[in-house]
């Protein structure tokens, strides 16, 4: 299952002013990033330590939500009343902080440094 724009809208509580094309572009960018940083089976790691598509999708969703929230904060409509703008801005910033934490955790879960499945042997060489 791939990440869809509808999933991102649902995670962000369907905000107004977020264009479909923007979400699609961020999904494409973050998908490439997830593929690049994810540990793969080419390192001969066990299947229980390989990155699943669910883990990748979790990272992509969190990262796209961060990107979209930044866009929403930067482009809050100026025709809103100041009180409404402040409430929306505060809500978006709180969501942004939460999604940044989720993104960092998800990135660690798929990134190569967390691949602790390598078996290493002792070597006969020694440095003095």
C-alpha cells in the first residue's frame, strides 16, 4: 500500500488551503529519501531486521505531514481575523512539533545506523 494524499489530509484533520499537487510532490520526495536511507537486504541482514514497507510508510507520512504543516504555517490566509489566525497558527505549530518527533523516531527505525543485525567475527589482524 502506498501513501496517499487522502491519508495525509486525514492525519492533518483535512485543513483547507492545502493543494493536492503539493502533497503529491512531498510524497514523491520523501519516498525517494526513505528508499535512500533505509537499510536493505543487500547487507545480508536477517529478515527480522530488514525495513518493512510499513516502517517506510510511517516515516513518509510523518515527514510529509511536517512538510505540509510548514506550508500551512507559512501561507496562513491573511484574510482571517487576527484571533482566528492566532488559533490556527498555534494549532499547526503544536501539530508540527508532534510530527517532527514522530518523523525523527521513524527515521531512526529505518536508517542504517539502527541495523544491529550484522554478525562480526574476530580477525587475526591486529594493529599496534
